[in-house]
């Protein structure tokens, strides 16, 4: 069965897109640790990051770096953190999280955003790419 992220790639379920190439997609996390929390994924559906072939892994990191630099410009924060977990969705994703305190990195406290907030922040990050 296709992962929820493959369904986002296929346009079967909605997302707040930040960046897209032929092989990668960046979109906002729907339950963000902080405003601007973004996921970068390869379009190829692979469960675990270290199972990616080396070229895709390297290109994912390059794509994530570009998106992270745009997030840092778009969202007031001390720095952008990068985390890979994957216990919830079995489709490789890199979490890029604007960090101000350690709490923002912990996945315990969540930011509550309205649809308008998601749309505005996705647009703002995109504008810095
Ligand atoms: P994990 O697999 O533990 O790295 O976490 C998966 C992440 O995907 C969580 O932070 C979820 O909030 C996020 N997520 C799950 N479904 C969606 C969705 N439909 N759109 C955006 N983010 C999602």
C-alpha cells in the first residue's frame, strides 16, 4: 500500500508544498513542533533513510540543505535543526525544524496553526528558494 507521503506526491491528499523537483518534495509537517517545521522526502518510496541508494541519499541532503537555508531566512529562529525518525510514516523524510529552545526539537510540545498560517508560511519559505 502506498504511504501517506506517496499519496501527497500523487496529489491524492493535500499538503502545504514548499519546494518540488522531479525527485524530491518539501512540505509542511501537519503537526509541527514549531512554525515552519518542514519535511523533505524523496519521491521514490523507501522506508529507512540508510536504505536509500547513495546518490538519492546525497541528493536528498542537498535538497534539504537548500530548503533549510530558505527556512532560516523565512522564519525567526536561532537555527534550523535536522532530525530523521520515521517511526510513524515508513517513507523517508528529513524533519527541518526552526529551533529557538530545546523544546522545539523534542516532538512533545506542538505548535497550533490554522490553515491560513500554514499557507502563509509555506509561501514565505518558497519565496526564499
Ligand atoms: P516520524 O515518522 O516519527 O518521523 O513522523 C512523521 C511526521 O509526519 C510527523 O511529524 C507527522 O506530523 C507528519 N505527518 C503525518 N502525516 C502528515 C501529512 N498528511 N502531512 C504532513 N505531515 C504529516
